C-alpha cells in the first residue's frame, strides 16, 4: 500500500484508522494555529519596533 492509498482507507473509516485520521487532522490544525499565532506576535512586535524607532529620523518642526 502506498501513502495515498492508506490515507484513502483511513478517510473511508476502514479498520482502526478512523481515530488515527482524526488525530492527524487535529494535530495539523494545532500546528497551523501555532504558526498563525507566531506570525501575529511577530507582526505586532515589528509594528511596535517600527513605531518606537521612527521611519524618517527625528520629527521636523515646520513653521
């Protein structure tokens, strides 16, 4: 059996693989959620640094 065939058997609920397929799907969803949260934290951190550092140096005073 190749990898694709075994996934099809699991998807059809064949044998004791129904629980395994559910476990794999939940595991993948958790990994995707972790990556999305990490990207959100990274974006917020970069935004904070960007604001603190300033983009074009010190502010100018126009008269």
